[in-house]
C-alpha cells in the first residue's frame, strides 16, 4: 500500500512538472539560435492600436498567431513570440516603471523573422508594441476605447 501511494505521488509530481513548463519555440536569425514563448505571465493577447486611431491594428492571439495590419490597411497573418531562455523563462530588462521584452514576429510568406520592443508599464496599465501600438489592460484583457482617454 505504501509503495502504491509513493507511485501516485511520483506520477502526480511528474505530471504537474510537465503541465507547468512553458512552450518554447526555437528560431534562427542571422545564423544564431533564439528561443521564444507566448507565455510571459501577462495578458499579452489582444488588439494593439495607435492611440487615438482604430486602424491599423496588430492582433496578438495567445496561441502565437496574429494579424499585422499595414498602413495601407491590408492584413497579413503572422506568428509571434517573446524572447526567452531555452527553458522558457522570459528575458526582459527592468526599468524604473516598466519591463522591456524582445518581440519576435514573422509575416506569413515572408520567410524572415523580425524583432521589435514590447514594453509593459504596470502603473499605467499599458502594453506597447513597436513603440506606438498600445493595448490597455487591467481587470480584464479587453481593449479599452482609446478615444475615451
């Protein structure tokens, strides 16, 4: 009976370890391997807008896909991730009132990975992508109307 309990305990610990590990994707950029994840413990998924405008948008989905809308309003499918270690731990720089991440993305069909800054400012409940696209977050992950601010 004791060995059966130990077996169940070992199984439970093993399953919870597998479940808690972040999904890590490996990419090659300029002959160097980089790792990225879509889970950084923050509500990254959503629609990012230029403040005061409704279009163009960048839509980030939690599964690592999204839509990148260009200035001419054509929409392109993309895949994305945030730089992390090979173990799935997000890599970021802590600022005075912000955290800065590297956001990797690739427009489907382009074949080339690009990167830009992803900035979280917790005091203002804002996330910035590419410097000018913003998503407000707070109690929910829904985007607030940018014209009401």
